[in-house]
C-alpha cells in the first residue's frame, strides 16, 4: 500500500502501481488529452502534428509516448521554425474566480539548445484587449525523457491557454497528456462563437519573438541596426540603448525577465522569482534592500532529477578579468548544496560552491576569466524544503563585471607591480580551482615591499583546491626591446609546497619555460630574475605566466615586487638547469650539453640530476671521451655577467665525475682577467659532490668552468645546482644557517612521505610553531633549519636533512645545537643522526622531544672506512604530535675527537658523546656480543655508568642508539636468555 500526496492525484503518473490514483471520482471530472484519437478540446495552427515513435525516426525523437509508454502511442510534435512557432490553443474558459484552473502537461525537449516551449495566458478583458502573458518557458536541452509541469491560473475574466513551440537544429519539441482540472470550465457555446469573442484580441507573438520587417529571423532590431544572434550578450554594446546586452545575466531580479536567467529544472525543485516578504529564509532586513524580488529555490512539479538548475542565455566571448559578483543565502543540511557551473558545449566546470550553511545573506565574487563563445552560467541548488529548520537558497544582485574582451586600459600594460594598490596588469587564470589572491600582511603572511603591505598568495587550503595548481598571467604585451629583464621576489615555504614556474607564452608557439623552483626555500623572500628574448622587429605580443603547482596542502607560495625593464638581466644567483641553461654558453663549441636521463639511454652523464634526484631532472654535461674531446683539449662553459658584489660571497656547485678518469675540472672567476680558483681531478663515483669557491668582485664578473680531457673512453664531467650566497664558504658539512643551508640538502624523499626540512627565523611570521631565537646570534633575526612534525602520519614517515658526501675518517666529531618543543607527556617527536654509506644506514644518535624552549647541545663521534653522508632525521615515535624540531650551528670537525663542552649559553642538557664507526662485519658481531654481556651484567647490578666512563670501540657499524637519557640497547641484547 502506497501513500500518495494530494498533488500526485490525477497527474498522469501511476504512483500506486495499479492506476488507482488516476481513477478517482475527482479524476473523472478532469479533462485529459492523450492525443491517441485526436486533439480533444484543443485547437492548433500549422506546425503541430500528431505522431508516434514506431518506425525509423530522428535520433532525438521520443522512443515512447508518455500515456501508454509505447512506441505506438501518440503525442504532439512541433515542426515549426523560430520565425513562426506552432500554436496550440485551449477552449475559452470561464473566469475561475477564487479557484485554480490547473493544467498538468508533459513535455519533451531534446537534441538541440535551440528548441523552445512556451505557455501563455490570453485574457479577454472587456474594452481592453491584452496580448498573451508568458507563464512558463522551457528552452534548450532537458534530456531524453518526458518532464512533468503544472500551471495554476486564477482569472477574473475569460481566458485561453496557449502552448507554442519551435524546434532547433536536430532537436524535437513534443507534448503529451494535457490534463485540465475540474475548475477549468469552458464557456458554454450558447454565449457565442469563440472566434467572435476573440476577434478583438487575436493571437500575437510576444514582441521578443516577432521578427522585424527589415531584420532576419532571430536578429534583434534596435534603431536602424539588426544585431545578429552571435552578437547578443557578447559584453560589447551594439545598440545605443544597450538592448543587445540586456537580459544577459546581470540583474537584481526585479524585472519579469529575471535578467535572462531561465529555469531548466526537471525535478521537484525549481528556481523562480520571489518577493522578499514571502520568503521563509532570511528576512528582508538581512538583505541590502528593504524589499523586492530575488531568485529563490522553490517547489516544482517535475518527477526527475532532484536538484534545480537555472541558466543564462549564451554569453561571450569574455575577457580575462571577467567576474561574477552576487549576494546569496544558503541554509541546508549537509546533503544540500548551492553551486555555480560554467557550461561550454558538453563540458560543465564547477567554478564556485557555497562554503556552508549560513544564517543570512552573504556576498561573493567568482572569477570567470577569458572564455570563448558560447558559454552559459548555471546556478545549481539542492535543499530539503520539507526538512527541519528554514532550509532554502537564494541569489540576488548578480553582476557580470569587466567581461568585455576588447576593453583595454593602461593598467593592462603594467607588468611592474608591488601589489600595494591592486594587481596592476596581472590577473588570475580560471582553468584551475586554486587561485592567486592579493592579500594584506597578517599572521604568517607578510609582504616583501614593506613587511606590512600587500602581496599575492597561493594557499591550496583556502579554499581546499582539487586541481594541481593556479595561474597568474599578464595581458598580451608589446616588447619594448630585443631583450627585457623581469625581476621578482618569491616566497616558497612549507614541507609540501610544490613548484613555482615562470613561462613565456606567444600565440601559435609552444610555451617557453624561463624559470622554476621546487620545494621549500625557507620562510624568507628571495629575489629572482629572467631575461626575455624577443625577435627584433617582429612586434609579436607575449604573455607572462606564473604557474604554481602544489605537491600537497602543507605550505604557501608568494609573489611580490615584480619589475620589468629593457635590457638583459645579470646572471642568476641560483641555477638548477631545470628550465634553461641559465645563460651559460660553450663559446660555439657546443661541447657542454643540458640534458636529463629520462630514457635511461643517454650516451654519457649521471643517471639522475642533483636538484630532483630523478632521471627527469636536468644538468650540464660534457663528454670527455677521446673522440669528443682529445686529451689535453679544453671545453669551456661561461656564465653571463654577474653583478658586482658589495661583500664577499660563496659560489657553490655540485659536480659529478665518471668512474673512469674524465680529466680535470677547473673553475675560473674574474672580471677583465680570469683567475683559476679551483681544480678538481679526483676519480668519480655514483654521488654528486659539492664544490665551493670564495668570490670577491667590485666590478661585473663571470665564472668559467673548464673541462680538461684525460683521453679516457666513456668519461664525462657534469654540473648542477649553482648557488651564489653572501658570506664566506663554510667548512664541509658545517653551517650556521644564516645565509641558507650551506650544502645540506632537504630534498623530499617520496618513500618517506615527501616532506622537507625548512629554513626560517624567529622574526619571520609562520603558521607553524618555531623557536623564538636562533642559537648563532641569540636573536629573532637569526636563522635555523626547522621541521614541523605534526604533518607526519604514522607508518615510519620522516624528513631528512643530509650532508654532502664526506671522505672516510678514522675519528671526527659532529657537533650541533637542537631545539624541540613537544609537551612533556607526549614525547612523540624524535631527532636522529644517521650515517649513510655504501654499506647501509646506521642510527648513531637519538633524542626524544620535550618542551624546554631552549637550545641544547648534541655531539657524536663518527668514523668510517669509506665515503659517507650524515643525515638528520626528524620523525615520530608514536602518533602525530604538534611540535617543531630545529637545528643550528652544525659543525663537522674532520679528524678531531669530540671534547666535553664547557658550560655556555643554553647548555643545560648535553647529549652524551658517543663514538661510532664504520667497519667490517666480523668486528660488528664481536662488539655486539661483548656489549650484550656487559649490558646483562649492568642490568643485574641496576647501576648506571658515570659520565667519565668510556669504552674502547673498534671500527665498525653497530645498531646501538644513544640519546640524552642514556643508552638504549637493541632488543636482541635485552631479551631474556
């Protein structure tokens, strides 16, 4: 047994399953026309025809009628053109008085956006004939199904109902099952002929449909102009009064036309104009106007999809700054939604969604950007109007702003911008849902210009982005010189920030990558620049594009102080060779080559670059085999001019030498005359190695890398990751972090979760907890390396900070200062020191986190029989906990034993000094057995060794982990025997 609501009775749908809801005494008083035997009481002009679905039919044709759900069932089809729509006319009805004359009808619009069905009311008012009044309009593609609708009419005068329809190319407009309620009473025939009664008010097409005598069908006549359909709603006014741009989406919903927004719902909800006083949502006082209409989500009579849709007419083309401004309210349970979609052909792009249920009216704006014609805007909404509370949704005061594609302003040519006033000639792209936003300095975000002004920020969490990145573009620019220099300041901060790229774009050409940076570069602004090369005299316009691509949701990107000037830039201070050769030239020899090893079949060169650690990364390489470079011959790689240095600086670079002797790599630095400052001729290996030279230059200068061949087959020399930083070069694996990471690499390792250590200072605002001062200077302006562990999940994820490869050593000391901020009862964070070598990985030092707000000294003595790297690992010993781990003043004292430190600033807890070494497997086994016996004896005695006690440790790796609280033995040594 089914419960049927009153409005489902006599509606042409078998809701009970046995037809009983359509066979009641009330239904017998209704007048139903199913077109099986004719038109019933309805009259029609040319253009409507009875038909069925049996036999060959066009693709858009209904497969069955609605009455019988059969291909043999009949329905009405319009074959009329827009210039002369078909008209179906009801009998003349008596005045309905206080009762509703209801018409239920089923329609089918499919196959074309040009199809249209309209329902008019024509009233016979004595002495004042009136034209038809539009009550319902369905337009475009509604899907391959019959859709139910209902119209209720109250009239004090006799009236007729008129249904008009015309098809679009390849489409069909059909009607079936017209059901008139018992209050639709025809005028008795004794009152006279219907034609005589209606002679004073014959059928007239609404003015919007009537073609002008001198204009073609579908064209708009304004004055002496005939505006073709493709120029309507194109954001470029043709008519003096702007008639061609009316009803194109911009509206306050006071006119009956609703700004051209047209409901396309086919379910139990629809969009319609509603008076604010009649709304069950926020009161009129919550809106900016005291009264008036807005677009509201209302009940409807459809039986298909639940959500309601309302669309604009075809729009465009639009310009890159096109935005939609609106007011809206949305109150719903979690299943409801309110969204804005851009419809282009068969593509639907979600561009906005209400962030959540609100208690009143809100305002928002949505970037639409440059789009081709035609596109349509569509509001989609779903709420439970019968649910608890005052659920509902509404839209008002819709404005399409700055949408003209041809309007140019002086601001469009403003590439140089500090973003204090606005975004100048830069605009955000609409192809992704993440957007660059101009924001004012506050909290963790601060600008470069003043520290308190405005800058552009890309934050993938505001709102949460589904797409991979965001675009920031200029309008097309005219070159002012054959070469132009673009400089800017960028901010890449966070453990999962991704990549920032600068691209040059020309019409009809492939994009040119000018510059890129990947991963965190510290909580600090950095300057960068790139030279734009133009074809002399061509005048071809170009666009600049900043593209931010995220790796996750932990981190932000910032841009500020962009400047464009004629002439080339200085040589860059940083070069990874990922986007270009950074201006390096080989003097016409072409011996140095920029390449990746993505295919794995490169004739020479490392398998992976240093920047990304992958085969897709780029580096510079020279083939030093005899057939490419004879013995003793030199292959030079020369930089562009660097700007004069105000203070001494350090130039670092990473080099890779083949296993077979490639010869010698020489580095020359100079102004007018070059001076050799470094020569490297060691045999190579599988690792990239760090080289560094101190530079002082009061005038413009260049750096030259020379490869001197040794004449060995299958040999090469490669270069990657050049960096020029202020200050003298530090000792290997040592760093105070004031100018950067000093060769310590924070490359994210995918197997560890893809997280990176960062670089910051206490003075830099940050969304992550961090020390208030550094250890080197003891001030908030000092810098340190930092990692925030709260984003690490369980499962062994970690972040590594690893040194350059270090030569074998019998005994060396690693000293460092660390800062950890975890609540005492958690003890979740952990800092470990690892040694990595060809033999494997070994943890030689470890400490758990605790909340002490001070810098503590850690030191560990290491020894290795082969080349190795030191790794600082930030990890968790349990579930995630909020807390920072920081490092400062790392010293690697080659060939020196660790000494007990003298008391000093912050030295309240000192990690135990521990010898550790790398050696043979046999010695390891002996050591473990000895330590096991000693440990067992120590456990039985229950004592602790004094700090002065030391043990003789033979060379070799062990798996003992030392921390600040004592000695942790391996589980195998503490198990009961």
